[in-house]
C-alpha cells in the first residue's frame, strides 16, 4: 500500500471518529430536545416534516450523486451544533444591547448572521472541492445546505420550545415538497415562512451555480440574487413577528412582502432552480446507450442512499470537465 493510500485511509478513519463523537453527543442531548419539544410525539412529527424535503432532494438527485453519507451526516451535525452556537454567540449581545423591539437587531443582524453562518460550511465545501478534476453536483450542494438547515431548525425549535405548524396540505401545492412551511401572521398581514431549511438550500443553490459556472455572466448573479431573496424574506418574517399586534407594519417590510410574493419566492426559486440544474447535470452524466447497462430504475435505486465510489468519481470528473468547458466557451 502506498503512502498516499495510507494517508487517505487515515483521514477517512479520523473523519469517522469525529462524526461518531459528534453523533454520540447528539444522542446525549436528545432526551432534552424531546422534553423541550412537548414530548416524543411532537418531536417525531416535526422531524418527519423536516426530513421529507431532504429525502425528496435525495431521490431527485440520485443519478447525479457525488457526495456520500459521511458528508451529509457532517452537514447535519454542523447545522445542529456549530451554526446554532455561533449564531447565538454573535446574536445575543446585539439583542441585549438594542432590545427585542429593535429592527436593526431582529430584522437585520439576526437574519444576516444566521444566513451567513449556515452558508459558511457550504462555501467551505465548494472551495475545498474546487479543482479541474472533480467537483460535486449542484444537487448534492443543495442537499448539503438543506441538511444544515434541518439541523439548525431542530436545535433552534427545541431551544425556543416551539413546534412546526405545517403539514403536507397546509400550503398547497408547495407544502407537498416542503411540508415544514409555516405562516407568520400579524393582524391583516400574513406571510409564508420557508424556514431555515428552504433558505439555506436556496442560498446553497445560488452559490453552487455561481462558483461552478463563474465565467458565464448570468451564473454570476445566481449567488447574490439567491442570498438577497433569502435575507429579504428572513428579515421580513422577523419584522412581522416582532411587530406588536394591531400596529402597522413598517413600509419596507410591506414592500418586501410584495417583492417576495408574500414569502413564496424562495420556495418557487428553490423548486424550479433545483429541477433545472438536476435535469441539466443528469443529461451531462447520462451514460452511453448500452444494451447490457442496468435500467434507469435499478441505477436510481442503487444510488439513492450510498452511491458506489466508482460512480461518484466518474460523475465528479465529468461534471468538472463540463464546467471547465462551459467556462471556456463563455469568453
């Protein structure tokens, strides 16, 4: 065995040890989370609503998978432990300084820091995987971001003692894809709330498109537009929920609600954008016609949860080559 192979195996073993320790820590705090979520039934209901969307993304992107289960477990733990702790650390002093009725603290600082912190692991993954030989699929990056948002939501809801007031038929047709959608209401004002999972997944989609196809002019706008929509919706929801009952909503929040289609814009962009990039990348990865090749259904089933290493390597290489070719053609 070569030295490089030994180092690769050692890094893999250390990564699994780290994930094992973090998972054990999660199991230790699980009873407390369940108690804070009004019991095991409420906690299971919330978890089921949250898991539905990542499972759908997993199924949609099965034939373009380039990340294994270890990366997704790491994303869940990063969202649950790291981002929530850091968001609390940078947010609490500002809230204590300006108060819970401050628009700057609640509607600007908290949404901005939370969205940046949740997006940081996605940016790090894209940066580390940025080379000409291999790159992750955009669908996997969206899945990675959604799982980070899931972990963040579970921990935050437990800390605040709240449950998800959503369901598969609560906000049709979008709730069939994202049953964790809720709504924020204050008097006559109402807005759809995509939540951390939708916001992080959309921001991850925009960042992945911009970094992957950065030489294409329209692709450069994907990251700022996606993050701008996410920040605007998050800020408006926070402003809406912090406005006293019966008081008029600020002019900027009313305008923002109209611009974001009452909070629907993030969900629409996520569903349509993910569908478009998955269709594009699945065409790039479509194997040549071979009578002996397994059917699409069999290949899909074999790649939903644990894609083969050989398939992952081939897809990552093909996607990297296609991105480089597209970037060269843009000049």
